């Protein structure tokens, strides 16, 4: 070490310089902190979260029916009434019957074309065919978003009414269905009449439904001793244009309910390569003899 005053060399630790007598100052060397390497944050959690989100999006895209926002087991989403559609006309009716068996009204409606009919129907062809403009007809003119929403609800109501008629028909095959009139005079009291039809019998009948087979228009007519003619084929072509669909196919499904065999006739429509129920009171039901107030339901014994 050296004297801080005269620069004379001193022994290490000297307090005073022997030459000039100056008191030595202690020089404290600054401590230099070397910064430690910052811990590198792991990207693993973010990668896992990203993968989960990607998988969730893919699953909901491929299987929209499992979304918590879906309505009904066959529905396509909370903002739509109709579902994803089926791959064949037979599959549509089988899905519908299964939904009826489970008492799942949303799933029954999801088997029906609702938005697709509202968006594709040709109102001019409807009027041209019937020569009348009536609120009792299915005529959908989408003059703006509000009117489209009204038309969708109108279509949903129309189909719901058909479902009501079907269930009513299954409760009492002998009920007077033209106007759905049942006279209270047939019962001891109004309460007896209500107890007879609502709601216990419906709840009891639904679980007993069992699908047997799908029946083509040709077979239905053959059972009635008739066959497909030019007039029927013309009506099928007209209805295809009215619905604005890719294909139009009349079909019925045979099933057992409460120990008796029934048919439900429906005219199936195809949009975007998927099949839906277009109408229950259409060509096949009317040709088979089902009244317009029967929801397309017929007893097998009607063909005997």
C-alpha cells in the first residue's frame, strides 16, 4: 500500500505514515453486483391452453350438437330451429320418431326444415298453385331481417301444430279430427274429458313407440290399390320448385304405438346435401288418406 499523502510505500494495514505522519484513509472498494440470469419463463402452459382452445373449436365445428348452446339433441345451435339435417330421407324420419319417443320437442323440430324453407321458398309459385293469398298458407316473403324472424316463428308454429295433431291422434285413433272436435256430451263432466286426453295419456304413450320400417310412396299407393301417375309426379316437381330445394321426396315411417301400428307420412326436402322434413300434410299423407288435421298420421288398419 502507499501513503495517501506522500506516496511512500507502507506495510499493509499501516494506520500512520512513518515519513510524513499522515493518517491513512481506508479505501473501501465498491462491491459490484453481478446480475444473476433471469429465470426464463416457460411457454408450456400457454401452449397447453392454446391446444385446448384449438381442440374445442374443432370439436364444436365437427359436432355442433354437443355445444351447450344447442337446443335439442339433433339441433344445430341455439339461434336455429332446424338441426344439422340427415344423410338420407329414411334417417330423417327415424330421427324424428326417436325424438318423439323421448318427448324431445326441440329435437323433433330440429328434424324439420325451418330456416331453409323460409330462405328458399318461392312465394309466387305458392300463390300461383293455390290462386289465393291466405294467412293459413305457408308463404314466406323475407322483406328485411325482422320479417324473416317473423317467418321463422310462423314456420315453427306451423310445425308445432302438426306435432300437436300427431300426439292427439296417437291418444285417440277414433277422435273426430276434422276441426279436432270432441263433444263434451260424450263424457259425464268436462273434467272427465280433460283427464281423458291431457296430459297423462300422452306421457304414457310416448315411451311405447317402436320404429318398424320406412314406406315409399309407391308402396303406400300399392296398399290402396293405386300407383304413381303423371299427376302425382307433376305435383312432386311443383312442390320442389315451391320449396326451392335440391330434392323433394315423399316417404312414410311405420311404427308401433301402444300396441297398434301407425304410419306418419312426410314430404322430405334436401338443402345443402342434407335431408329435412318439409311437411307432414303433404303429398304422401293426403294420397294415403290422412286428413289435413291429422298431422300425417294414419292407422295401418286404414289400408286393410
